[in-house]
C-alpha cells in the first residue's frame, strides 16, 4: 500500500521540512531511505510522524492507481496487502483510507500483515525488495527512491507501467 498506492514519502518530507525548517526532497534521498539522510537525532521525529493517528489518513493517492486498480480488478482477483504490523497504530487509518480511495476493493480483500511471504498469490507489487525476496510468486518492484539500485525484480515506475504489464 505505502509507496505503491499511497504516497507516504511526500507526507513524511512535508512534516519533516515543516518541523525542522529544511527543504529535504526525494532527490536528496536517491538510493537511500529517509533514515540514512537525516541526522540520527531526528529519527525520533520520523517515528513520531509515522505513529501519529492522522499520518496514514492524509496520504495522497499515487497517480493513476484507482483507475488501474479498477481495471485490474475486472480481470484478476486483487488483494491489497500492507505490512501494517510495522506501524500498528496505522490499521484504522489505512482501512479508512482504502475505503475512501478504493471503495471498489472489498474489505475481504485487504490483508494487514508483517511478512508478505504468507501471501499465496501469483504476483506481488511492492516497493520493498525485502518483501519480494520472501514472496513465493513473481515479485514486481514498484519504483521508489530507496530501491533504485535493486535489479532483482521486474520494475514498474508507476501505475501506467503496471497497466502495461498486466492489461495490455
């Protein structure tokens, strides 16, 4: 969900820059996670942002995601998997966010987990190579600033690429 359907990085950067009066951008994080480019003394602030009740509720939707997801659902059985156990306070906000932006996805097709290797599916689209390495089906890497060096999986840069891979 995060960094595939929902733009968590933009919200993290917005909150970080507002709190610290900086202009950190996605370009500054090329090949790295935010933890690697900020001062260690500020890691606690990032944790606080993620743990806040409203963080996941206000995330922007990735461009073209709802349109392509609706088309995928017409052809495939689609499940949304989120490693929500990494931020247990996110369950309610993520569930409500999905209902607001993807109301056509049945709640029965939403999986909150920690390790996505539990999923029994043909494909997993994820931005985290760690999740894809343990997945038994075909992993598809959704491009993000932190995974630019990963070449282990087929890569999609956006939802139009997902559409081309699965629907055309």
